[in-house]
C-alpha cells in the first residue's frame, strides 16, 4: 500500500514523505499536500488525518463530530452571565450614583427593582450590561483561550472556517451580533437546532463555529 505524501513548495513538488516525516515539518494549514488516499492536491487542513496534528497547535476544524450542542453553549452562557452579574454589581454602583444606596449583590438584584426605577435608569443599565457583554466576549474570543471563561470551563472554542482563532474585529462583530439576538428574545440562538453546522445568528454573521474540545 502506498503511504507516501508529497507537498508543494514554491510550485515545486517535494517528497515522498511518510506521515510522521510530514508532521515533523511544522505544516501550515494551507500547505498543499498530495495524500496517498487522494488523487488531487489539497490544503493540509482539508485532510482528516491531520486534524489531531493541528489541534496540538490550537487549530480546531469544524466537523460533524465536534460541533458544540445548544446545551453546552447554554451552560457556558449561564456561567458567563453569573460572572458578568458579579462584576456589574460593582460597576453599576460606581457608574450610576442614583443606585449607590441600594443594597445590590448582583445584576439580578437590580432587575427586581425595575418597576420602581425610571425608564432612563433602566435604559442605562441595559446599555451597561450589553457593553460589558460585548467587551467580555470580544476579548475572550480574540485571546489565546478562543472563547469566554464560561466557554473555557465547558471546553468550547470559537473558530473561523480555517479552524483558527478570531481577530479582535471578527470577535467584536460576533459579540455585537449576539446582542441583536438577545434584543429579540434570543430568537437568533434557535437556529443552532436547525442549521447544518449548529450556528446561531451571530455565527452566521461572523462566519464562526463553536467547537467542543476533547
């Protein structure tokens, strides 16, 4: 059986190489490879036998087996919500002097007082929450963690179609799009149940995928 691989470098074919020899060469995801199992040249990222190799470098390709379910994503969101609520308990007391005298332990405590607060204050609270969520998610997803602390705890990562992490601009676009979904009662999240790659609305907009790491 033929186990030889070939690669293209500057338009020149090099090889043959064994699988071990090839992975020792620090392949790029776009290295053109001729696999013994294929008749055409392909990017290394399109060959399933290299998936485990690239995962060692923090690159996770979206496949049918590793796409995160709605429930894992919901659990990660709940964890993030609790973290943000704790942080907001301090931020709100500083930013909005009108509620300094209120004994508030979390964002939830403040929501219980919503009927007694002026509409302008409620609008401020909503904007602060959304701004905090956008910054929190954008920084986490653009970092080496490839996700928020909640996603990290649940072993989830957010990647682009090449399996790599997001730039800050793409993470920001995804976070802002998530706020749009939340503003419409979370309807944008329901597409996770029906789409081929379990993408929410903000995943479609930013062209991202949420992966469950082993």
